[in-house]
C-alpha cells in the first residue's frame, strides 16, 4: 500500500476544511499544505538566521532583519533576503495563529501575529515577479483570518490531539515525531 506524502495528507485535510469555510482557491490550499508539511520539521520554523547565525525566533527579530535587508539593498525591492524574510514571516504567523491559537490568545499575541502575517503576505506579493504566486499571496493576505480560523478548526476538529488520545493513535504519534 502506498502512503501519501505529508503534503498530500495535509492537502486532503485542507481541501475539506477550506470547502467547509467557503475558501475555494486551489492555489491557496496547495500553498498552505506546503507550509504545514515544511513546518512539520521544527527546524523550518526557525530557518531564518541573523548575521551571527542565531535563529530568528520572534516576529520583531524578523522585522528588524527585513529592515536591515531593505537598508542594505539601498531601496532595491528585488532583494532575495527581503523576499525570503517576508514569506517566512507570513508562513510562520499563519501557522502559529492557526495551530497554536490558544497559546497566542493566552499571551495576548493573536492580533499581533495576524496583523504582521497579513502585512507580510501583502509585501510578499509586492516582491513577487510570478503573477500566479503574486495572486496567491494576495489571497493569503485577503483570507488570512478565515484561513487561520480553518487551521484552528483543523487542529481542534479534524486532527484533535488531546491528552485523552489513545496511545495507539497513529496521528498523535505522527505529531509527536
């Protein structure tokens, strides 16, 4: 029996959730499933590094690094580092605001993550030369709230991982890896 890839698994789960929440953009489903598959590897959450090689763990650090990249580009908007930072910031905030919503709410940071994530996708669209990808970033900007809500729904309803999960629950075991 052939098992689906992680991205295929997430795409299947997202298609159901997106449809239930009135989100119909196939490119957005594909993009978000790729983000979830990438961030399943914890090291991808902190893929951005500062000049000393330390991971950028906080939104403010990512924004400072983006500003430094902008200053270094002397106004050129095509800098690869600027694009990478904005894309990562959008992906990271979407992931965290959807899958770790209770934690962000408890810390009073949910609105901060959402605002910075939406802004990052808007800027990513500005930097993006590919029209199809630019459109996807604009959709992510526009639908950030419902996508984040859908990811929260996905985690709570479609993929619940509570402490009562049975030890033989394969999905729970997968998430612990």
